[in-house]
């Protein structure tokens, strides 16, 4: 009686599987463009958070009453 095939030790992650599908469906230039676009989105989000934090600091500083007058 033949033995049953064993399962692989580690199943590929979903992200890894998506990268494989992406590699099969898209050319190298398109992959690079998509990664660059996503990096830009993340950087825009980071800058937006920094703007909000700076705005809160400026508003807090402006709302303080001068102590010498």
C-alpha cells in the first residue's frame, strides 16, 4: 500500500500567494508602478498625520493665555 503524501511544513502566506499571482499576471514594470503607487499612498498618509499633529500643537499654543499680560 503506497504511503500518503505529507503536507508541506509551511503553507504559503496569503501575501506570498498574491505576489505569485501578481508576478504571473503583471509585467515587471506594472508591478514596480503598483508598488511605487502604494508607497506614495503610505507616505501621503504619514504626512497627513503629521499635519494633523502639528495643527493640534499650534492650536494648543494659540489657545494659551499670555501669562505676562
